[in-house]
């Protein structure tokens, strides 16, 4: 909820200058806050049916935000987005119905006690897989991730920022919650999660490698880096879950910020195609320095925020002898570094051919301040996560221990332990 508030504040400030007056007149800000309400509800609820309701609120508001403006690419991307997410919702609702039929309860704490007592373990495992598929589609894991890079590059940067930072993370959060509180995964389930994590890492990284559109590259990075969090869940040790939670904290802030950065680059150059942009370092050195912090945090250059969770994930992978997973984590990391280097060379070091087509220099000073301020603010947060990593590690380890031992949560809700 805190991370939602920080990311939401940054995007709200950016939207003052980054969203057209036409979209504002068509209720952009009320719908934006409706989306934040849905996210907060999903993160706070303790009832699994209410979780479904909050996810539907997220889908409705995000669909409106994505189509606001009515441009053809937006409509095309929105159709793919809403179709896949409604399909995921049907699977999610089916799983809830089966679970309610088996246990007679929808309270998550109560379900954690009753699911273990159901004699039909085969049906429980099928239900768990339905939840994994439903939330996996919403989190954009392999093989049902294709809707994300086909849709997230179409809306304005402010909208893409809140989508990239928070929407897929809501799916990851739900997976973590379901598979630590209600369904304690067996070896078969963990192996499936590990395979999905490996393919998500690899396909997301390779997708980013071949793109020339900055927003599409960032969309594939969302997919790729979801794989880190699923990898942590698949190993299901305290170290692995610590790394996954740390990565979740880092990723919400940094993904929100890189899409805001793409909005500034588009405003300066009038394009997000790598071949059509350039000269940023020469003309905007201080802005380039701030953007460099964001991009290097994304790659995990030590001691920035993306570095620390990878250490835990690698340690957990070696402890569990998941060597194929180690290879996938390394491949994703190296490709991320290579692609970010390519972006830096094309957008910042390369001299731009022809005139600068954007209208950034013509924008009023207060618009420039409104666009740069949230980027600086979120960069400062990511620097804090990196340089004060011991605090985030302590928090992540505490959460991981409570995910493995849910008795404190059950006691707080029901007054009894499992």
C-alpha cells in the first residue's frame, strides 16, 4: 500500500503535464484514483472473493484509462488487454467457486486451516493450478504474457507507468499470498513454477533484445523481471522469498519511473524509436544523470536497488541446486545490461540526426518541473532502497518468515492457529 501511494503520487504529479487536457476533461483523474482504490483494496483484503471484486475494479478502470483518447493503437491494445484479463478472471472465479464448494469459506485465514483438511487432494491441486493460471495471466508470465507488450506501449507514458509499476505486481502479490497462506505448494507445483519462471525470464529478455521501440523494450522488461519474483516463489525458502519480496519492492518503484522517463524522452525527441532519438546527454546533462540512475538501478549495477535482491535469488538457487534457474537469471541479467547500454548509446551518446521534433523546450517551466520532479523523487526512493538496503532486507526477511509460518496471521484474524 505504501509503494502504491509513492508510485501513485509520482504518476499523479507527472500527469499534470503529461496528460492532455482532452483526457483530463474525460475524467482521467477520477478514473486514475479509482484504479488506485482497486489496487489498495486488492492488497488489503482478507477475503478471496473480495480479491476477485477488487481485481475487476482494477480491470474496469485500467481499460478505460487505456482507451481514453480513442486512438486506433490504444483500442487494439486494449482489446488484447481486456480479453486476456477477463479470461483470467473467469478462471479465478471458477477456482473460487470450487474452493468454496470444498471448504464452505472465503476467508483466507480460515481457508488456510480448512484446505489442509480436505480429503480430495487431487481436486485441491487442480484448484491451486487454476489460481496459478488465473493470477499468472494477470502477472504476465510465460506463456500468457503476449498481451502485455502488445498493449502497454499504446497509452500515454503516465498511464503506462502506473500499469508497468503496479498492475502486474498485483498478480505477483496474489500468487505469493495464495501459495503461502492457502496452498502450500508441493514439489510438483514448485517445479511448474520454476519452469514458468525460467521461460518468463528468457522470453522476456529475448523479446526486449530485438525491439527498437523504447516503450516496447520496457514492456518486455516487465515480463522478464516478473520471472525473478516467480523464481523466488518457486524455490520456497526464506532466502528465496526474501529476494522475491525485495525485488517486488524495487520493481514497483523502478518500472514506474522508467516509463515516466520514456515520456520525457518522447517529449524531447517526439519519438521513442531508438533510431530517431539521440543527443540527450549533450543537451540535457543533468537530466541525463538522473535518468542514468534510473536505468542503472533497473540493470542491478551495485550498489543500486536492483543488485541486492539478485544476490538472495542466486544464493537460494545455488542452495536448492537449481542450476538451470541460475543460468536463466544470469542470461536475463546480462541481456538487461546489454539492452540498457544500447538505449544509453542510442538516446544519450548518439547525436540526433535532423531537428529535435519534440516540444519539451517549448513547454512552460512549470510543466517541465511537473515532469522532472516525480522522476527525481522516485529515483531518490530507489537510491534509498539501494544504499539503505539493510532496512529493506530486514523488512523482506520478516515478511518471508511470516509467509512460511502463517500462524501469526491466522491467530490475528481468527484467534486460533493452524
